[in-house]
């Protein structure tokens, strides 16, 4: 087991020693899990090793100090040929599964997607403003750096006055040397959030970052940039993701017993996860968000709505992740009370829904006073 920085150090050494990863390029991706070990069995769920094997991964013996080689295959839907995918992976103390691979991003979609539908495993999802900030920092540090590619989406269908044709869902894939300026010009009028951003740094590398916690480097011409990427940029984003995870894990909804003279009293303890909005939530928009929740496999029941001002109480079942939590929504925030501590992946998935369908700048905290 290792902390995130030590895990990145081990993966960096793999990249440096392995051709063609160190020259042609590689993908680094991170999965958020509730697993602290590879082989420990848990009540009502498989160990991480068993879970991977059930998805046809072969796990080779540890290479060194917790580093494992994972191998799997899939059938390419276009060529119908079997494709081999090799991953170098390590599990951290914080429950992050970090991997590097030479396989293209299209391959990763096939091998990762089935895993993230499992309970207690999800992408290391990042709010769009975090990868946008990294891109901005890179263009300031390297004068020759340009944002040359981005994928941006609008999935919300609420009536936003500043957005052109607000009820239209859209995906914009852009190639061009003026990518940074173009995104900022289009983001507000078309209600877009960033999903993927690509930065070309002449004489250094081509880098792409996705909110799913997938980072791609190609045409690597500067070995020194590798270390900077791992420990300045990737580690910085991992720390932000761990802050979100800590906020989610700090939330609880339970009761404690206090022994009195003749009986035991149950005292409820509620520490909600808070999603704070950067803009006011209106009643009509809240109803549309509730529709989006159903579309993403969040089912609501025992729902109480106060018409006019926004005030919604509901229980939510995540059918994808098989978890249960309660929400209280007003115009400024959502308070979430999990039914079980093992709902980390589900609550992060819910936070992602709010960011992608309503407020790209919404933030997660575990105390509203923060």
C-alpha cells in the first residue's frame, strides 16, 4: 500500500523504464474505490481482486511493493478483433486505483466502463473548473502552450436566460489553436461545461485531461516534463479529488445509544454532505433536475415539494450503485444524508449530475459554514 504521491512515483518509474510509454505516450487513469486492499473480503461484496477477475482481468504477481500488472482483452466493435490491454496498477491507502497503460483512450472506455457500474467503484471524477485551471496554469508556464482541443457539453434542459436555445442538449468537439479563447467565448452563451481539454506544448508533449480522471500524454519530447506532470499536475488534481472524497466520507446519518437509568435513548446524529450552488436554484429548474436524476438511475420516493420557493425533501435510490440517501434541496444548496457509509461512489456520482446538469461551479463541503 502507498499514499498517492508514492504510488505516482512508482508509476513514473514504470513509464521511464518502458518503451514506448516514455516516448510515444501513455494514459494515466484513476478509479475511486472503497477498497483498501487487493484481497480482503468484505460483507456482501467481493474483494478488489475478485471483482477484477469477474470482469476477465488477469492479475499478475506483484512487480514490486504493491505494483501489479493487470491484463484483459475486449472485442473491437469495428474490426471484431480481440484487443489486448495491459495496465500497470497500484492501490493507494486512500482507496484510489492508479494505472498507466499504452492502450489508447478508446480501449479504456471498453475496459473501465463495466467496472464503474459496480458498487463502490467509480471514476476519480473531477469538477470541470479543476482541469480548466490546470490548462490555464500550463499556458502561463509555457509560452508555446496552446489549448488545441476540447470537448464541451450541455446536458441541462432548464430555461436559463443567458443561454441560447437552453432546452437543446449539445456536444461540441473543437480542434484549433485558439481553443482556450473559443471555449470561453462559447461556454456562457451555449451553457457548456468542459469534459475534455487538450494542450499542445511545442517541444514538450501533447496532453489531454478528462473530468473522468483520465490523462493522456503523446509525443513526449521532454523527460523532465514527465516528473512535473506526475507530481505537480496529476498529484494536485488527485489531492482535490481526495478532498471531495473526504467531504463525502465525513457525512453520516446515524444514531447513538445513551444508557439512562431504566432505558437506552437513541440520539440521532446527522452530518450532511453539502453541495453549494454558485447561483440560485429556481423551482422550475429543480423539477427538471429531478427528471435528470431519474434519467441517470437515481429514483426518488417519499418526495415532498414546497411550490413557489424551492424546498424539496426526498429519499433517493441509486439504482446503478444500489445505495440509498436522503436529500434536502433549497435555492442555495443540497444537503445529503447517506444511509450507509459505503455510498462514496454514489454521492460523487450525484455531485457529478448536479455539476453537469445545473451548476458547473458547484462545490462539495461537509459543513455548510465552510
